[in-house]
C-alpha cells in the first residue's frame, strides 16, 4: 500500500487588499522527500508556507497534513519550522534558548540540553553555547534557529529561505545537514529563489511565479520532459565568449551567457558538433564543451519567462 503524502495542497488562493498573492496552488509532498518550493522573491512562497502552517488561512482550497485538515498548529509537535523572519530571544544564552524552545515542543529538559549540546557541536557552535544571542553573527544566529526547529526531531521540516544571508561555508554545512536528515527519513520542504542550490539537494520541485504554479514534479522527470538539446560551454576569457556567441547565434535558441561561460539551448535539428566546429573555425579557445541536461535555472526561465526571474513587488506581510 502506498503511503499517503505528508502534505497535500489543493487549489489554495490568498489575497491581500486587492493583491493576489497565491492563485489555485496544488501540490503533493511525498514522505521522505526533499521538496523545493522555488521561485523569485515575491512569487508567493512564504504566503504558501504560512497557509500550510495555519499562520494565515487560505481564502479557498484545502490543506491536508499527515492525512487530515487540522493544520500546522495542530501538528506543531510533528513539524519543525524555520520562518523567513528570524527571531530568537536576544538576551538569552544560546544553550538556554535552545533548551527552552525544545521544552515548549514537549522534550524534557535534560534531553533538550543534551540534544542542544550535540547539535551545537555538529554545527560548529559549541564554543558559543554560553554566549547571548545578541552577541552572535547573523550566520551563527541562523544556525542556532535551525537547531531550534530540529531538537524535537520533527517528521516534517519546513525551511523558508534557509540559505539567505549565509556565507558559502555555512551554506554548505546546512546543505549537508539537510541531505543527512533526509536520508534519516525526515521530510523536508524548503523555499528558495536560488535554483542552483535546489538543483543539488531536491528530488521534487515546484516552481511558482506571480503566485501561480508553473512546474511541479520529480526533478529527474522535469529535466527529462523539458526537451531540447543543451550544451555547456566555457571560454578562456570574456573576449573569446563575446566573439563565440556572435559566431554561433544562428544555432542557438536561448542562452544564459556570463561572458566566460554559457548554457545554450540549441535550435531544433542543430547537432552540437556543428556548434563545436564553428567555434574551432573561429579559433575560440575552450575550457569546456559538453552536452548537458538543462539546468533548473534554465528550465525556470523557459517556463516562467525571463521577467519572472526579476524580484517583483513584495507581497503583503512580506510574503
């Protein structure tokens, strides 16, 4: 018998003072998956998460968590939630605030302190356990808040823009932790506008733009179904890249071009060998030329349109 999804969202919509934040969103999150709710700033990701958590109610549609419609507040002991707006008690000591928050989720005090120590050590914060929250850097505070939503060992972990403000080292620590938790059976939903991050750790993705879903499914299926021939090219320098892109324009349908590298979607019927031969004729020096799957970023641009990748007007209540 197939296990029911941890979360089922059916046709939810939300409006704020005439602004439509989310329209007819439906999605299903399988148990044990890493599910990316993706889109640009202002797309409706946070509003959707707030409706899932019962912080705000949908104007229409239904939300089922763990098989019923009682909502996120009812199931709070089974859910770990990292909101977009970070917030910890600034004058409390790190270990004390973690213990307090774990106890509020039903963990006994001794166990809470032990788990706090374990997680602080795991995320490199053991030397800061007796420091006050307001003495921590932004990245440290973010890791502490991440620990806080994990200490009661939730079945479902919901992370709203968890990588925002983290330096590359701490972002990698968090990515590795998410992968380890998923392998241990935790279902993880996280929102982000960073497609390259989602591509590395998600098995399911749902992309929304302007409050509407434009794509949903297993990442491997999304890439397989996107179609087209895609090529990654890296040039020795930006000048080579500029000449190269002009010389092969007739073969290229769309391109993400940074000057020194590009992801190309070739026109129908074009063989990558034709592109390579043209570059060789132009004596373009290459560091890479490879047929690839389309990137999640490229898929998003193709499905939602380039203008959807630009930050739009923030939704009401910072949605």
